[in-house]
């Protein structure tokens, strides 16, 4: 019975990521189509117009967000949302997820380092703020390093002495993938 359950779980782990990705894309496209179909006259409507309209809408939103007044309104909306108890938790979690996945595009992210934590152990970290470390600890040569936690969204920002850091010759995306998956995928042989 345990062997059967193990095989079922292995199958689920193999199928779930792809299945959820395909379902999300299907849900997104069909939702856009369902919203657009009753609005557009039948002679102008064609299948796939919802997806096209969604992409154009996202492009326009991206352009509009760069306007000063809109950024101010978004900032005001953020301030309001983080004051509502339950909404604050959900909204904050979504923002944290987006931040983690955008770390490789963050201009403040300077390099990937190995942090010596003692006892011959090292963890992967990302330099996020040399100036902040100097401002907070002016007497020390400390640097802000973000250390992500494996298998979850989150991490710690620690301020460590520069001599405890060793630059790693890998990209931010690869390092983040290694840290978030605890290096599990990197150890699997290619088949």
C-alpha cells in the first residue's frame, strides 16, 4: 500500500507543475474571452481576441504606470491596503512573492556571494546594500546581504563583515533557483 501511495505521489509531483501552468493559462485566456465576447459585436469578434485585448491592456497599464500622478495614486492605494488587517497579509504576501522573483532584475542586486556562517558552512546570499551597511554600522565594514530561505518565500537580510563574503561566479537567477530549491534540482543527473 505504501509503495502504491509513493508511486501516486511521484506521478502527482511530475504532473502537477505542468498541469497547473496549463490550467492557469487556460483559465486566463478563457476568462478574457468570457469578458470580451458579450461586449464586442459578433461581426468583429474572433476567437483569441480576449488574449490579444489582455496583452494590449497590460501594455497600456505598463505605459500609464510611468506617469507621475498614477505612481502617486498607486502609492496612496498601497498605503490604504496595508492598513486593512486581512488584506494587508494577502497583499503583502503577493508583493513579497513578486519581489523574490524580480530579484534578478533589481538594479540594487549587485552580486551573488557565499557567506561564511562558521563551522565550515556557507550559504548563498545576494548583496543588496553596501551603503545601508555603512550607514547602520559606520564603525564596521558590514554589507547588507539577503539570504533566501529554501522551499518558501522569504529570507533574512543580514549585515556581515566584508571578509566573510566570497563572490560566486553564477548569475542571480541560477543562484536564486539553487537557494529556493535547496539545490535539489542541481544534484539530479540529466536523463
